């Protein structure tokens, strides 16, 4: 099984987990979230269609003791993204995060029905990406994540 297939399964699993969380959780079971948006670039140019995932430094649990969904977002054609946890663009809980980014190279030929990863693998590892975010109450404008290839 190749890396793209594993990443696709992980992202699909994440989406399913978020959907199940939304279906089974009332607002009293959710952590407070704060809006956050940012920009991502590759070699100084906006990076479209990137998946941006925020990994909490400490496990996030809702008031009911169950794990909170993993926050994330997708960049648009201008490299802009908004972060979602429970619903589209709602934000993420207050705290410190390590950030990972992945992006399929849609200009390349698919391999086994998956496109190759555009970015160096270091950006998919929260312990090695070097990307961090600090979220506080209120609106959060994140610094540009500037990636190199």
C-alpha cells in the first residue's frame, strides 16, 4: 500500500469521525472553538487544494470526556484556508498546535488511482513539519505557512 493510499484512508476516516461526532454530539458536548484562518504558500506562491491538519499539543477532550474531532481545513485557489472542527469554518479549540500539510500533485500521472504527494514528506509529520499555531479566544489570523520544495 502506498503513502497516498494510506493518507487518503486517514483523511476519509477523519471525515467519517467528524460526521459521526456531529451526528451524536449536542453543543453541550463540544469544546469552545474560535475562528481561525490563514494562508499557505509553496516556494512563495499560493498553494491551492492543500489539506491542513491541526494536531493539539495535548489531547483534546470534550466536556463528556470523549476525544474532540481533529481540526483541519482545505486551501482555496489563493492558498487561503479556514479551520473547522465541528462545522464548516467554526474554528478550533484554544491551545497550541503542530500543523501538517499534504497536497496531491494533480499535474502528475496517478499511480494506483492516487495522485503523488506534491510536498516533501516532512510536512506530513507533526513532529518534523516545523509548523505551529497558537489559538486564543476571539478571531485568529494565523501567520502564513511558507513551505519549500
